[in-house]
C-alpha cells in the first residue's frame, strides 16, 4: 500500500484546487476569446493586455454582487444546491492522475491526490453522476417552472448518457485488467495508446462526456431561448458562480480522463518519456497537461461548431444509437480478448463497427430535418 | 482523537441527522433529498472503513437511484394533494414501535458479537481495495468465510453467489419491462392519418 503522508496529501490537494480554480477562471476567458475569434469579433480586450485580467475582475464581481435569495424558494436546498454541484465536481478529481505516475514504484511521488485507488474510474463515475443533484435540487428549490423544466431535462439526459459513458470504457478496462487509472496508463505505456485500439469507444466516450457536462450540443438544461436560463435562472452572484465552477471542473476532469484513458496519460511516443530524470518528469507533466488543454480547447471548438440538438434527438442518440453500439462494441472486445486476438484486430473491429453502424443508421432513419408538412414529431400539425 | 475517528464521528453524525430529517420532513421531495445525503454518508463510512468497492457501488446504485425518486417526487407531486404528507398519531405510534424494535435487534446483535479486531489481509499489498476478493467470492473461486451450514456438512466449502445474482438480475429485467409496459402512454385506437396539416 502506498504510504500515506498527511502533509504531502494536504499540499497536493491545495495545489490542485489552486490550479483548478484558476484554470476554470481562465477557461471562461478562453471560451470568450475563441468564440470571438471563430465569429470574427475581438472578444474581451479592455481589462489588462488582451483582456488577460478579465477573469480576476469577473471573480471579484461574482463575490461582491448582491446575493439575492428570492422569497419563494425552498431556503435549505436553494443554498445547498450550488455547494453540491461544486463539491461533487471537485471530489471526482481525487483519483485522476495529472502528472507522471508509476504503480511499480509506490515510494516515488505520484502526481495524483489519492494514489493507487483500485476503484479509480468507478469513483470518478459515481461522483460525476452525483453532480446532477446540484442541478436537480437547484431547479426544484427555485420554485420556478423554467428552472424545474431545465433540471428535469438534465436528469433525463444524465441518466441516459451515463450508460454509454460506462459501457464504452469497459473495453479499455478489460484489456488493462484494472479500474485503477495509473495501471491503465501503465498498460498504454507498454502496448500503445488506447485511442489506437478503441477508436469507436473513444468517440462514444467523448460524446457521452459532452452530454454529462451539459456542454453544447447537449446543453438542453439551460437552453436560453426555451428556458430563460434553465436551472440557474433564480441564482445570482457567487451561488451562480459555484454552478459555473462545478460545470467547468467537470470539463477539466473529463478532459483529464480523455487523456488518461485513451491518449496514454503522460506517455509520449518514440521513447521521449522513458526515464526518471527530472527532465523526463517535466516532459511527462507537460505531455498530460498539454493533452488536457487540447481537449479543453476541443470543448470550446465543438461549442461554436455544432448547433444544439432537439430533445427527442438527444434521447434518440443515447438510446437508439450509443447504447446498442456500445453494447455490440463491448461484446466484440470481449470475444477478441477471450481468443487473444492481436491488438490490431481491435482497431479493425472498431472501424468495421463504425462503418456498419453508419450504413445501418443511414438506411434506417429519415434525415433529421423538419419535413415540408411542418411535421416535427410525426404528429399532425392541425387537429 | 485521531483523524480517522474525527472523520468517522463527523460523517456518522451528519448521516444520522439527515436520516432523522427524512422521517421528520413532510415534503416528499425534501425527504428524498435528505435520503440522498443519508445514503451518501453511508458510502462515506464504507470508504473510511476500507471497503472502497462497496462504497462506490453504494454511490452509483443507491445515491444514483435516489435521483429517480426525486424526479418522480417532483413530477407526481408538484401540485396536488400529495405535496405534504402529514402523519397521523396512529402512524407515529406504529412506526415508533417498529423503529424501536429494529433498533433493539441491531443493538443486541452488535453488543453480543465477539469482535476480534482482525482485518482480512488485502490480496495485493500495494492495493488497499478488495475488488479481486469480491469478484472471486462472487464466482465461488475462493473460499468464503461465512460458510453455510449445509455446505460445511457436505464438506463442500465453496460458496458461489453467481446464481442468486443472476436470479436477481433477471427479476430486475422483468420488473423493468413490466414497469415500462404499465407506464407506456396509451395510444388512441383511431390514429390520425399522418401529415393531415398543410
């Protein structure tokens, strides 16, 4: 068992919290800058050079604004909900490695808050799924119909997308033989990145994670033109800020998970990270954080590329597409694992499944456009 | 008082407090939310006592399951006669009797057990969890400590939980299919022809 040092752990937690809070603040700036760039605008540029001090000003504003508690809310849960949202998102980070780890040398410092936790990924999933409680409690206790509708949408969405999220990772876990994230990285160091062997699972995991984070194209819980602000309509000042913090922390966690589960964690090809000198450690740290930064950028990129799904499309993608496909993929991976097929067979199976599913879906479904009859759901428009 | 003891008593107190709130509150959504905190606190105690896997399962299955309860509570009782559930004096009396009886059974069995204070050794000394033991016990590969009397009499010590597990899961599927059938919106018998509108 890895020795437990109180102060090492306490300092690690403090550093991780510091970094995460600042990354969240600057993610908002990145989001605004990238969106401005993609829409040929300037974006925030008044506070500091290139608007770099904007997040600090925004943070101060969040704290100093008047904290309004409407008189019609359910006080206890109204106050509790933002805390639940932020807490569950932050606590999921506990087992996710953010730097070099080596399970074969437990006496070295491991760049993870709680090293060598056997249930690793299970912990992240269980706490990540609890994040929806912040949304549900917030929406219900606001005593506002728009908030309630937003939170009910969110619960349906998160319950549905948790299934493909879990199913798509199972193949990776079967090959690594452990739920422990450090061991999953270790397996990839020896055999190559999982994204090469499980490309379809990677695609499904990313899709499901986007839905879990309530990010566009899956941001139906707070869809502005239908729900005003969704579940956080009644929230102001730092309570709203905590919801924001929870959502962006969830994005950071899932970006780290993309890197750790499918992109080799801290590993780089061509033997760049084979060694234990200080510069290897630095390179490993840069590698995993660089991958995470790329996926964070990817979140913003997709946001300004894809339009929002309709609610029936959202449910259709989860239940009619992702869950059957993830199940078939898992069965194929299990068969290949049982008969000890070479690793390239996994890639081939993944690609074949993807092509097959695309062909099948193209034959089955009518294109998702509103038909000329003005008929969206197959219901008559005039009765 | 060590850190572990402090954490144990804090979590235990919070869990107990929210358990009491489940009973005392009269709003069904609030009760479900307090139940959520009770179950999460129980998971915390599992983690603290070294049963990581049980703790995570508790979070996924029970805490995640409460969500459905909250949602149903919201949807069925948003307005209407069931928002407040006032318990009558008779209900209080019956539940007090049942509660005290259950507490007595638990207290007596806890006090009468001879606690040895020995932990089972972890399988891999570099790992603290017991997922491997659990998996082996489920499939009957490893000898399981609480042997059934019948098995011991036959000199057969391997206890497998795979059959009860499978029976429970098949049962669950049947229940789910039944629930989906009952909850299905009843279609009108005369369907509108498609595309009536211009």
